[in-house]
C-alpha cells in the first residue's frame, strides 16, 4: 500500500513539474510585427536554401567550418556590420553568394531573431 501512495505522490509531482516546465519554461517573450515576421521567414528560407547550417551552427547544431551564429548578432566582436560585410563579399572560407541587399537584411533579421531567442545559450 505504501508503494502505491509513494507512486501517486511522485506521479503528481512529476505532472506538476512538467506543466511548469512546458508552459513557463518555454515562454517566448519576443514580440514581432507582421512585417518583421515576413523578413525573418525570408531570412530563414535563405539560410536553409544556401545550406548555411552545413558550415555554421545554430543552438549548437550544425557544421564546424564556420563560426557559431546563435549569438553572433549581439556579440561585441562581430555584430550586424560584421555579418553584412561577410554576407556581401564572402571571406577566406566563406563563398560569396552574391546576395542582394534585401536578402542580406533578411538573413540578418533571422539571425537577430535567433539571437533574441537564445536566452539560456548566452554567457552571463
């Protein structure tokens, strides 16, 4: 009988814990306008179309040839201008994809969004 009571208590506690983790723990407080959402979606499609994940990582997943891009937007040594320069001209290991200005802006908007959602990924 005591095993049944212990099981019931553990089950209830686990259920409460799961509810808290999957509601409060996954809250996304990032507010996005409809115009920004379209730009972010376009940037994500370009990121996927040019298979950027083959060389770069997002949230620790992806290739190892290029730098991790999860927090590149807020990085003090990189940032938006640094990313624009690489997207426009390429680099030593990064090919020049000849992106148009609106495509560069869309990819940077996507990376900015990724950066804002990487709350637990950033260094304190």
